[in-house]
């Protein structure tokens, strides 16, 4: 399946970085770091199946390995043979799967709060997962108004970040609309059950994993198992940071992406 994509920059003198969003999100999740990254790299963003502008197809397998295949197919259709990858949450897991499956295409991986590194694979969805999706969908019409109030932003983002009060109205609206329209959200959830990342990544691919110290979505006690990663992977924990490090600390995240990619600024 070819995914909806956007390319920012086409310089032959620059490497390319692919940004993969998380479950229930969309390519708009990268707005805070796209501009800065594009100063040093050509930037490709995609929408996973049933997310953003990519429609959901019931024949599309939604497990991380299958999604990795779709991403690789999309990059091939764009004529991009080698690239760096940055992924958040499910996107981070997909990034790791791509690096394991096609090491000759991957120059580096920066995984931001990647899913799939849990001690024990999940047998069921998180409690309230379906309710959160249905609520977001039912409130979609009024969310542009509600999100102007702090109490509404607190309900939606307090569990995502300790810095939710600093989030802009645009960021909150983009994230809310992405979840509300994500028809692939629950299929993706179901497809990752009883699975975790269990592949080998070649030592030639530089890997950086970044978690926030306040990640309530994938907490350290159950969802950050370092032994599932290659020994050469760099592991970084950012203080005062939640499940979307590119929202909480965009400058530091860009610096880590460029360092991992070997790009000097």
C-alpha cells in the first residue's frame, strides 16, 4: 500500500530523513521540528494507513512488520533508496522493524518513545482505548471551541506530557483531529497485541532511543526493556518529558536526530 507522503526539500547535497508518527496521530505531529530539520536534511513525512490523509483499507495488515513493508514500498515509489528514520511510539517500532528488515536502506534510527519494547506483550488493549477514540470522534465538531479552554486541554493532554500547559492551541487541535479521524487506530492496536520488537539490527546502523522521564503511555517499569535493542544503541532519558519528546523538547530532539544521523551543523 502506498501511503500519503509529503517531501520538504529536494537537495541532492542533503541526506533524507523519514518521520513516522504514532498510533492515532498523523504527519502533523512533526510540525515543531520539521522546519529546523529541513535546514540540514530533506524531510519526508507519511500518514500510516487509516491515519491523516491515508485511507484505511480492510485488506491492509496493521501489524508493525506489515506497516514497515508499506513504508518501504512508499519510499521506493518516491525514488528514495537510503534514508534516516525518526519514529514516535508505534512509528518508533516501525522504524526499528525497517532497520532490521532492510539495513542497506537505513542510515540511522532515532526512536522517540518507541512501542514494542515491553517486558511482556499485551494481550488486550489499554483500558479505555476504544472510549478515547469514540470520544475524540464524537467531540470533533466542538473541539476547536473546547480546546481554547485550559480544562479541556488538561483532559486531553495531561497524560501525554508534564508540559501540556505550554502546548499551543494548534498542536492540541491537530492532535485531537488526528485521533478523531484515525480509522486505523483500533486495527493498529489489535495488530500489535501479543507482539513486541524481537529482531536484530546491524551494528553499522546508528540507533538512538529517547524516552521521557514522565512517559505515562509507555512507562519505564513495563515498556522500556533495553535488552530488546542492539547493544550499540544509545539510550537517552529526557527530564520533564512525556510520550512525545518532539513536543516537549523539540530543540533537544532535533539535536539528537542530527547527531545520530552524523550531520554537523
